C-alpha cells in the first residue's frame, strides 16, 4: 500500500516526503514495532449478517464474457459499476476462487452484458460453475475485442483490461471502454435487479 501511494504521489507531482526543518538530523527514521492482530482485536462480524445487511442494496445484473480458451468464458456478476468518464473506465469484482476469471485474464478483454428484466434464466445459466454456459445462448462478437455480446441484452460495454487490484477475497478489475451500445428493442423492458437474494423488477 505504501509503495502504491508513493507511486501515485509521484505521478501527480506531489512531494512524497515533507521538507525537513533547517538543522534537523537526516537519515532513515526508526521503524515502528510491528505485530500481528490478535483474534480478540478483530471486529465481531458475522458473515451471514454481513450478507444480509448488504443484500438490502439493490444492484443491476450483468454477465461478463470473454473470448477465452478453448472456448468463450463468462460468469454472472452483480458487482459492476462505472468508474471514470475520462478516460472511460468501468469496474467489476470477481472472487479470487473463480475458475472463469483466469480465462478472462488470459484473454485480456471482456464484454459487460447488462441484463434486462426478462433475463433471469440467462443469469442463472451463467451463475453455475462448470459446464458449457453458452449452450443454447445466442451471441455475436463485440466490435472492438471480439468478446461474446449476448443476444437481446439492453446494453453492452466492450472493454480491454486496464488494471487488476486485490480486494480481500475478491479482485477488482478495471476495464477501459473500447465500444458500447444499446438495443432499443429491449431497453423499454427495464433492468434486471438483484435485491435480498432474489431477482426484482422496476415497478411502473
């Protein structure tokens, strides 16, 4: 973390150390004593309670796809968000234990397929582990990267992988947007939402 912060400060032209007063001794400062965090110092957080409380935050649902090898790869993902307008960046989170992520990482590209209200079954098909998730699924090639662009999705975002950061038991993937678009025929149906462990739809 410290090295990352220093690199960032240098990139924006900020000083990485404070100026020493005149006559102050120079040289490395003594390092503070380090110790491990004891079990009784950890926050008493129940994983089930964590999921339950965070489940109150409704999110959209996407399928992240990639050309992959030996065939296309994809997985259902609700932890997706826009990140930056200039440059155009998006981000999604993926479990470090994911067996699909290494194939996407090797490809270096991905397409975010934003699902519509009627595509719950499509999401379930990509939420399972193993098997041919693309069996019976219509798709074409996204224009910039060739990643699978699923049929009838309201919107899609074609990206190259710009950066990957660690975030606990997940990875934070940053993608640079190379192309994107919508399907006017399906956007009127509204989005597929996930809230408290179930799919939801917007009410008119």
